[in-house]
């Protein structure tokens, strides 16, 4: 897979992960530790997304 195509694929995957996690947060009653874990995961996804966008 060419690098540009792989980057677009990675971007789409991260966007879906972020979307899914926000849906989880909105639809469930989460404990404080679950909220913290979800926030940490979302922050990591956003950081990865920012890094990938910088490569375009």
C-alpha cells in the first residue's frame, strides 16, 4: 500500500475510533476511572491524528 494511501487509511481508522469512544461516553453511565481511561485513550487518538495530519 502506498504511503499516502496508508496515511488516509490510518486517519480514517483514528476518526472512527474517536467517534466510537465519544458515542460510548454519551450512551453509558461511566465510573470516574472509566471516564479517565476513555479520556486518556481519546487524547492519544487525537495526538496520533495530529501527527498523521502533519505528514500529509
